[in-house]
């Protein structure tokens, strides 16, 4: 069989999306390609975002390949599955462009994992995968009735086989990207310490998170924490360096203080960035993180009060003062350190401002609290409205726009209603 794996040419106009707008390596497609090829299938990876392809160019590429299956994702990369654009406008437009040449159309991503029937309907595809897709895609060549974690059309009925899939991170091998792909990837994600020289890349040393913060939309995908083997991590970093990468951002939901991983990275002399929780790091391990080559930390703090973090179910065991001390200790050795804050609407604005000013005086960047979107699939959504239904995304989006009149500096300051974003032609009317 022939599979086209397509990353859309993303456009975030009118969206509340607060992830990075730059292109990132589509890791899910990298793993999928490896497993599909090992199963004897031919694979084409079309990254319209990275290559800046138009709809016509995507159509030509896919038509020339002649796939039996075309896969379209609903999030720009694995890095942003937890905060994907709520609207399915761009993926649906991509499906429409490729429908006449794509063969059997498949949707993957967080929307399909949380609300599979809704994603199936909105995308207009033949099937969607629930959860992590790498190990499921090769099974699409068989009997769908025996394929787990799949929502598909069967005549006039819609079938759902089981729940979201979690990939075996020990079985997934080291990814290898062509040097031409890495050369196009000039973005160094979340790096602010110096001019970006040479290509950047993304990879993961683990997947999932052992914590269950209320705001995190990971209940139906990337939930269970799984480490990758250190030899696999070593092999992938070496391959990235050989392909020309000069900076790596580890997209792990939570990059944890594992000595063996840090020592492995340190041996390779590459600089990198991470997202983590600073309360999990001792000063000794922060020192090792710096020696390993870390130049950027994005640390989730969320609330400046212990009560606020408890409401968010952070399970934080140190005080706000201690959090600040560890962030400042990290900044003495690591060029860029950020404390992420969320607008829970419970913290006192004056106290937040004073805490931010204290950190900034010591070189730590602490952002203005970002409005909290109640993603379907997060404990916050379930606490408010119960299990996600067919109107889950509309309900969350309407609530978000009604609760806030100021958004983060990378969001559209006048976000459009979800219904308008997803109505064909409405944005240009």
C-alpha cells in the first residue's frame, strides 16, 4: 500500500491558538513512516508548513504519488497536541484539496482522540485514529473491524473501536531526517539566548506525564509517562547532528531530571531547550542540566500561590519562594529561564506583578498570566461540563471568549467564534 502523510500549511488567522507559529519536525509522521516502511508500505511525507506549499502544490505532490491512504493531522506537531488550534478549518481545507487524489482519507491528532465522531464529521474523512497514531496506521491496510483505536464510517453507521492508543516508546526506533529537511528547519524553538545559527530540530526523550494538572489536555493522548531507551536517544541525537542540527528542543511534556539522559546529551556537545517543572529539580541536577548544554528552560509554575497550584492539582511540594530561588539559581548558569503563569482569575494581580518583577530583576522571564482555555480532554473541561460531546469544542471556545477580553501576546487579539472559523467561506465573506 501507499501512504501519504500530510502536515497542512497552517494558518492561524482568527484563532485563539497560543502555540508557536513556526514549522517543527512532524515527529509523529517520522515514527509512522518508519513503521509503515518496515511493514512493507511505500510512504510519502508532505510537510506543507515546512516547505511553504500551496494547496495546488500539495495536490500535485500527492497526485503524483498516488496513495491508497492519505493522513492529515489536526495539530501542527506533537509539541502542540496539548494546546492545538480548537478549529479544524485548516485540516478540513487540506482534506478537501486532496480528496480526489488521496484515496482513503484518515485524520489523526488530539481532536480525533478526544471527540472522534465530531472530528470524523467535521473533517469529512473515512476514519480517524484515537490517541497516538504511529502503531495504528500500519493496521489500516487490514480489516478495520479488527483495528483498535479507530473511529470509522461503515455504511450509514459510525463505529468506534476501543479507546485512545498509547505507543510503545521502547519499540519506536531512533528517527533519522534527511539533511535537506533539517536544512529547511532554521527555527530554534523557544531559544532567546543568542542569534540562531544553523538548523534546529525537535525530538523527545519521553512521552506523557505522571501528573494530572487540571488545565492539561492530555487525558485522551500522551497521558501515561513512558521513557525512551537511552541508546535510542543517543542514536537520534547523533543522527540529528550528522544531518546538520545545531540546536535541539526536547518536546517531552515534562523533561525530568534523569542523570543518564543528561550525561548522554552532555557527551554530544549540542545545545538544547526543555519544558519542565522547576520544583522537580534539585540545585545539583540544575547544575548538571546546565553542563549538559541547556540554554532554555520553560518552567510551568502556573500560579504564584500554593492554594492556586492546589486548585490546578499541580502536586507541587515546595513553596513559591523556593520556586523562585530555583529559577534564579538556574538563570545563573542557563541563558534563558522562563516561568509560565496562567490566568486562573484567583491570584491577586498586585502580588503577581510583584513576583514577576522580582524574577525579572534576577534575569528570569515571567510572562503575564495567559488566559486558560478549557480544552476538551482536560480535567478542567470535565469538571465544568462532564465528558466531551459533539459540541465540546464550541462550548469551550464560547466560554473562553466570554471569560476573557485580553489574550496572550501571540494570540489574535480579536479571536473569532469557532463556528465562524469552521464555516467554509465565512472568514472571507
